[in-house]
C-alpha cells in the first residue's frame, strides 16, 4: 500500500472528508470508527484518522497552526488521490506529507505536481 498524510488543526475531521462529494467514485463507506473507504472503478482510498502526531514532532513547529490530527490516505491508485485533492470541497487549510520528505500546504503541494508513490 502507498500513502500520503494530511496534517491539520481541529477542523480536519473524518466527518469533513465523508461529507465531500467524491466525484467519480463507486461508493464511500465507514470501515471502522476512525477509518472510511472511498472506492473507484480502478482502486480505493482508505482515510485513517489519528491524533498521534509523534511521527511529525520535528515538523510541527514549522506549521503556521497548532496541528491537532492527521488523516492518512492509504491508496492503490495515485490518480484517484489526485482527483480527491483537487475536489472543490476538499479541505484547503491542511499540509500534505508525501512520505518522501515533502511537507507542504495543500495549494503548494498541488502546484508542484502532487508528488507521491505511483
């Protein structure tokens, strides 16, 4: 599995993700309390909510807000992740960690081509 992580303040919630339109998907559903799935014809994305930010402790000081949580997008097809990130109702006030040393605000992450494992 491949993943990127969304880092946000207390406004970043799994419910906020679930309320999105998820254009082009087959269905979206809860897997567990802190996990939901969005299915496409050619793959899926799991959204895993967590408040343990210990993996980002050094980076959190650089963020312009007090980070409260993260949501990891575990995916099978990078194109689907890019589709989700470009949705008009996707949370804009977040940072993205692509698991390769890049942590950027969402708009900058999109501007540099959304690098992630294919």
